């Protein structure tokens, strides 16, 4: 009976060990004392799988953190500029998700189709495309409202500036700790 309990508890210890190694990789906790198993091939596999788990964990955390920060940026834009209104933080999260999907799926097609106009205006037409994406997101959602195209243009510029600051900060946070 004791052997069965020991075998049932062993995987739990491995999961906890992986979690601590992930946290150590992200530099949240200090070094974890482990036995040296570098001589065995099984130890190398554990270290490799731990690195893969840490990379996946960091990637997911980066996406979730960026989504939350962009939602907060959308609330900031709504508080700074009266032409944009957001009903709640939940509505801001949905709006940030819809904006991300529109910018990922629709915007590249629009940029490609309007390339001659963008070239003639020396890139200034990209502001119009961004405003169109911002306005389209407000058209689709109930809790996110934009009062006209000029409000969408100003709101999209403010939101883009916030997104740029967030991206630079996250780049330093996630990639600056690796070196």
C-alpha cells in the first residue's frame, strides 16, 4: 500500500518541479536545488521538456498579458478622448480581441489593395485604414462606441500609441530577462 501511495505522489512532485523550473526560467523565483542528473539521458530529456514548457508558458502569458494591457489601453483612450466610449472592462477585452482579429485578418488585405493610394500619400493612408478597423470594431460591438470617422481616426492613433508603448515594454520584460 505504501508503494502505491509513493507512485501516486511521484507525478505530482514532477509537476511541481516543472512549475518551479518554469518560474525560475521566467526569473520569478531563485534557483531550485535539484540533483545533478546531467550524466543520464533521462535528465537531459527532463531539462529539454522543461525548457519547452517554459517557452510555451511564456508565450501564453505574453499573449494574455498583452490582451489585458491592450484592453486597459482601450479604456484609457475612452477616458482621454470623448469620441470613444467603452461600457466596461469586459467590453474593452472583447473590443481588444475584435480589433486584434480585424488587424490580423482584414487589415493586410486592405493594405495590399490600397497600396497605390498609400504610396501616393506617402503612407498617410494607413491612418485611414487603422481608423476603418477601429470604426468597424465599434460597428460590430455593443459596448464599444465611436462617434464618427474623425473620432475613429483620433482614437485609433491614441490606441496605436498605447499599443506601441505596451509592445516595447513587453519586449523588454520578456526578452530582456533572457540575457
